[in-house]
C-alpha cells in the first residue's frame, strides 16, 4: 500500500471501539528509516510519529481517502 502526504487513514480498532481517523502531515527520515507524522482528524494538535511499515500493515490501518 502506498501512502502519501494528506492521505486519510483509519486505524482499525478492536471490537467495541470506534475507529480513529488520521491524516498524514509529513514524511520524515529517522535513523535512515522512513516515518510519517500523522494527526488525529478530531485533534489537530497531537502528532504521532509512525513507521511507514506500520501504516502499510493492513491489519492495523487502511486508507480511506487517497489525495494526490
């Protein structure tokens, strides 16, 4: 799965919990590994740094809207 800046992702959650949606704000390199800075759509102030390999795991995240 390819991810781009401004893509909207949905974090798949366990049963009983509402899934959270995130938008990718930036792509960064940390220790020669590529990471994405994601922000919760409902809380634009909190940023999370997540490895691209985690975002590509289809059991954890899925792309809702692909903006190119």
